[in-house]
């Protein structure tokens, strides 16, 4: 099954995305782990796009497509914000106490750790960034 949506990178758009996630979880009959990844990834990445990818005065589009045709959950998130490869983000320092730990970075860390594949591409000509996340069902992993 394939579902997609395009929203503006603002609070109203985030609310639309979360309603989309709820609908996708129901219609795609996702397992618990895949449903968790779908919500975590979309909410985390969309929030980061709103905060860092676009300026508050000029929010742009966020496109999300979800597919389960292969049995695995495939999420593609596209935007025209500032290019950012999540592979380049340093992992959070989990050994430091919460009081001393730098704020931020945990959501993206979880997305990277919990997905089976994460691929980032930036098209310099069109300006589109594309992040593809794949989460296979537990019984499909080898």
C-alpha cells in the first residue's frame, strides 16, 4: 500500500502529518515496531525541518510517502530546506549525566539506530533533499 501527503513546514503542517501517521498506521496494518518508527521518524524529521531546515518567515514543503509494497515499511521524506545529511550528525553523548548533556540530537539518533536503512540524497539542481528510511518487519530481518 502507498500513501503520501504534502504539507507546509509549520505547526499546522505538523498536525496534518501526525493525523496522516495515524491513518497510515491503520490502513497499512503495521506491526508495533514499524508503527513506532513511522511516528518517530516523521515527527522528528518534520520538527527538525521546521526548526532548522526552513526559516520561520518562509516555511516550505514537506512531502512524505509511505509504502509497504515489499513488506517492509519505506518512508520517503522530501523537502527544499537547507541540505542536511543525518549521517554527518554526531551521536549524542549518552555517557554524560542528563543535567550536563547537550540538548538535542536524541530523536535523530533514535531514527538512525532503529531503522534498517537510511539513505540521504540532495539534488543541487532542484534543491530537493530526500531522506529514505526502511524498516523491515521483525520476521524479515536476517
